[in-house]
């Protein structure tokens, strides 16, 4: 999925993509963020979660970004 994020970051220059490794060290943060499935993609706008996508559904992610963008 990482190459797809790179592709999207080049298409949507004003969108910030962040990655959280849900390893043992970050488990408390993942729990706090409500991440139960990997990958979980959250789209925020004005500091609020406006869309969440679980699973590796690239087309759904593109559509969600375009909708929120």
C-alpha cells in the first residue's frame, strides 16, 4: 500500500499522509485512535475525523479523499 500512498501524495499536494506502525510500542495509541483493523485509514478535516476506511481498498480511499477535498 505504501507505493499507493506515495502516488496519492503526489496527486493531492495539500493532503498530509501519516503512518502509524501498530506495533507493541504504539499499541496504546492505536487503541486510543480506535484502530482495530490494519490498515485503517482516517481522513481528518479541521482536526475532526470525517471519514474512516478499513482494509486495503485503494479506490475507496481515492473516492473519500476526493469527496472531502
